[in-house]
């Protein structure tokens, strides 16, 4: 396989048609090699339009979704980012290239170990990796300009909203299969938030995500 040709096709045939046109994002997708964050058994799928299994019942998001998330968040060089769900470490690397600092958390220790090795290969030293169950928030981590949930959540945990700085942005996929919605929430300060419904999609849930209340009659 001609890797560079496959990478080019990924950008031109999957990502651009999904309304990702920000030149910063497109350049980054060419710079950070997706295949470097995938186990050998699945490297041939690195540029495919699908979710790639990474173990422990978790999956790497599709390339077009990763790219769209980056574009919608419009990360600034001074931003401090909280990522919930480190996974392969690929999204962590993309975020770290754009932000001042990234705190990335995963419940699976193996994912944190692998991500540490992979990020070191890119000399990304502005990342703090933590093993924690943070699907419903990470209150001890402080406030952030950007929060990214890489798995879905049936209900938006209020604690994440409380961790946004004024003007901060949060990306999450909210709902349950077969109906989930990608949302971008922006803090207007004083517990006020603007919500933009971006598109419908279905992705695996975060482990221990906040569930809807079940009513029994």
C-alpha cells in the first residue's frame, strides 16, 4: 500500500466532503500519521472510513469524525484541553499540536501506557496522561478552555459544564443508539450555555457514562 497516497485519499475523499475545510486541520492530518497510533494487526485499516478496534471493547473514531471534532472546537494556541477517553492517543496528539496543554484521561491503564509511548515519538511534552474513571467528570482537574468526550454519553454530566471556562467549548455525542447527536456547547458564563446540534452519529459509549433516569410505573 502506498501510505502517502492513502493518506491523501483519506483527506480528499472522506474528510473534505464532510465539510472539514479548515487548512490548519487538514495540514495536521497530513503531519500526524494516523497509522503510528494503530496496532500492527489493524494498520491496513488506518485510512478506512470506519471505527478501528483498539481492545477492551473500545474503538478509534473514524477519520472524518476526528477531523470534524477538531474543526468545530477551533482550538487556540493558548487553550488548555481536557480529553475524556485517551484511547489510541491519536486524538490526544492532534489536540496537543494545537493547544497549550492537554490533560487526557482513560479508565484503561494499557491505553495510557501506549499513548505515552506514541506521544513521546512525536516529542509532545505538553500532555498530562491520567488513569481515572472520568466519564461523569473530573472535578479535581480545574477549569478548561476545551473539553472533548471521545465516547458517547446518554446524558450530559453537569460536572463537565461546570469545568468550562467562560467562552470554553465542549464537544460530546449525546444520546443512545440508534439516535445520538454530536453537540458543541459553549459557556457564556454564569451557568449559561449555547448548544449547537452538529450532526447525528453513533459511537460507542464511555465506560460508566451517566445514564438516563428509568421511571417505573
